C-alpha cells in the first residue's frame, strides 16, 4: 500500500505507524462489556445522608399511610390509604433490596439491623433474600442454574420431553394468576415457609417472619375486625408483591430476551441482553425506586437506586436497552412467553408445541 504523507509528518513515520493501525485487533464483546462495567464504577458511590433521607422519609410516609387505614377512620380515607401503603411498601422493598446489595449504607450497622427487621416484617427475610438474589445476579439468563432466586427456564426440547406433572409445575410458576398472587405464592411460601422447611437452622428468620406476620394479622382481627386485616395488612402486601413479582418476571422474560448456555454466557452480556428497561412514568418510577433501570442494575448492583437515571444519561451505550412497559399489550406479550427455543434463539409460547 502506498501512503501519502500528511503535512509535517515524514512519510517514513507513516509507513511505520500504518501497519500498527491496520492490524490492531478489534475489541471483543467481552472487552467491550468489561469496559462498560468499568465505566459504571464511578457511580457506585453511596451518599449516606441522601440514603438515610430516602429510607427514613419513605418509612415515615408508609407509617402515615398505615395509620390512615385505622378502623377509627371512615372508609373513604381508609381505602385510598390502603392502596397508598401498598405502593409505599413497594418502594421500601426496593430500597431494602439496594441495601442488601450493599449499594447503600453498607458501612452502617444501624442500617443493617433496621433492614433485617424490615425484611422480617416484609416477609423477605435477609438470610433467604440476600443469598438467592445474589445467586440470581451471578447466573442471570443461564439455561442451567438460573432457577434459584428467579423464574425457571426450560428449552422447547426440555419442555416437550418433560412429563405432564413437570409441565404443570413449570407453567404454574409462570402463570399470570401465580404472579398476581405473588404475596402468597412467591413470598409467604417461597421466601418464608419453603426455605425454613428445607433448611430450618439456616433460615430461622423465615420462621420468625411467618410468626410475626400471623401475629400482626391476628391482632388486627381482634382489635379491628376482618376489615382491618384486609386494609392494613393483606391488600397493601398484595399490591406490593403482585407488582414486584410482575416487574421481576417481565424484566427477565420479554420479547427479545436472550438466554445462553454456560459456554456462551458472560455477566455483561446477561445484563444488557437479558435484563430489560421498564418504561414507566415518573410517579411509578418513584414508587419502584428506579428498579425499572434493570439493565444498569444488573451491570453494577452497587450503584444506588437514586443514581441509576444519572448513569443512563451519562453513558451512551446504556441508552438503547431492550425495553418493555406496563401497557396491556406489553404485559400480555411478556406473560405469553414460556420456553426458550434454541433454534430460533427466542422465547416462545407453548400452544401448538
């Protein structure tokens, strides 16, 4: 190749430099992913004052909403307070989730104790939540080993070869009614009762959480009747964990999601291709404490929830994620996906298989 000398640069120097430029190896997908994770590290810094403000202000608002469900007040106050309490509990749950990732208040013993108590009251005991959720982050989108702390995934071939009972159990976990009743199925049973039955010594806080929850429910019935039980406890928890279960499902089961076997899996690829950005309005974004920025959260779980929008604004490579939303059409599309088709490399339904 013949080179034209640029003004002020001897031709001999260009001849030496050009082969270096021409033959430099391109960045691999893994190199790009590692660089992307590295770019997020500057945002993985907690502001303790801000974090405490969000924790305490959210707890105060939740306390006021629960007070608004008191049996001494008229129903037109109690019902809106009940619904508001459900959404505020959801915000506290995501903040708790952040603290369990050590994204906020990681050096505060007071915060750790406070969140352990919250985990018991919210039927998400720390011993189960922290271990299962960390496993989920390390194995997100793997075809094998990702079912702990997440929804199970079968390939189309596995599904076709499975027994009727296996199919029923698999589809039951993914069924819309199961997601709707996430409070009972995923949390009271999945996060409390089942772990304690299987590993009682390791998960004693699960038994404590169940006992406390039942004691609160019984006290509400005794002092305020069944209406108090529904408005102060059952409906707020039902709202929180119905929405939380669906968010968790849709952010890893959506059109365009990618699943990999062990050989083709990387942490960075799983974050960007197997974790969606949930489009929500500002109010829902506030109530869900920015968990909608799920691709960024999976890229670096140490980023505080209140910095996730800042990360997306600052890093162009994060601004075109795979997305879903809470529109009825998108909800239906997500819920209709059941198994991974290896041949077409996409999630499909089971009708007609």
